[in-house]
C-alpha cells in the first residue's frame, strides 16, 4: 500500500496532450442517465474482422497465454448528448476482443479502415471517496488483459446481457455491479452515486463514463473488503490519494505515466467536479 501523497502547490490546466480528454462534464443522478440500444452486433470491414480474429487467437495462445481473457459481450458508444440535466447514450452490441484489438491497433484501424470503424467500447469507472477523505486506487494485476501493472480506478464494462434496467443495458447498474465485484460494496453502503461526465483515452480512443461514488466507511475498511471481494485477483494492492485540491493535483502530475488513461481522466474530471480546477473545451450539461 502506498501512503497518501503529500500536498503540494500545483497549477492544473485542462488536459491538452494528456492521456485522456474530457468529452462531456455533468452531474447527473442515476435516474437521468438513459440509453438507446441497438441489439445487433456491430460489423466491420471483412479484412478488419480477419485481423481481429488473428490477433485474438495469437493473444490467447502466444502473447498472454496465462492472462484472464474471455470474449464476453460489451457495449459500444455510438453517440451521446447532454441536455436539460439528462445524459443520453446511444449504445450497440460488441465484444471484448474488439476492445483489446483497438488498444493495440488504434492508429492502424484509423489508417486502414477509417476512424468510423474504431470499436468504441464504452467503459464505466468510479472515483470512490471514503468517509475519511481519501480516493482509493488499485494496482492492476499482470494477469489482466488491459493495462497490466498500472494504477487504475475501479470499474469495467457494461454487459448487455446482465447489466440491465427495464430490459436495456444500463451503465449505472454496470458500475454498481463492478463496485460489488471489485470492492465488495453493497448498495446501501454507497451513500451517493453521480455520473460526472465522459472521457476518451487518447491512446486507443476508448470512451469511458465516469461516476463519483461516496461510501460510508474509511479507507482501512475498504482494504479489508477488497481482499474478500469476488474480483480480488484483478488488483494486487490498494493505494490512496487525499481528496484535496493540492494533493490530487500533485498526484496527477507526478504519477502521470503510472496511471491508466482512464484513471488519469477520471481523477482529473473528479477534480473538476469538486471545483478544484475549471473545465475548458468540454461539453457541459
């Protein structure tokens, strides 16, 4: 476990060439996040489909034979808009192998088939705040498929067959499932949950829906919960940073290369949500 970072005076500006960019900034409760759903697997050019299949086979048998890889169903973000205190997401069906292929071949996809064919798999992430004023983070195991060994916030993806509300894939249900899986959080222990915006990782153009989650207990208790959580193997240890302007700004500045793009973008957006620094150039609701 890494101790809380010491406070420092930091001038923080909106991301320019940082690991992630802010697409939308908002503060929306669960009832005001809605989805339009295309329940049909997205198709790509035949040559790209062949490249994805070859990549997946090589990944499982040669590159990461011991990694936890499963080509499960996921949701791709096709469009979004923020209006009148509502966030509306347009989603379509895809799968995990397209997400990993895009991680490693983003620029090739754009060059050969065009940016319209990027598998824009939507992730969901939560910045968790404890009752003693810390923001917990996890160091990812070397066995996971995406960004092994890097520091991340908690979250995952939307399962279009399990994360449902009224029969439609729901990102709020998904993030609650992920928090239960990774931190053993029960619904009543989450005292508030708000969607605070949408970011995009620059390295793979992957969008991520970000939530601010307040829990009713201290960081030390969260460690005990994480150790017994169903998904405990995804993280090898827990870290923390103080939920304060100077401390969070210093952490982002000094740990930029150790953070996953979604962790960097999530923490930066959370800082804007807390009023630590202004949002510039992002859509707001």
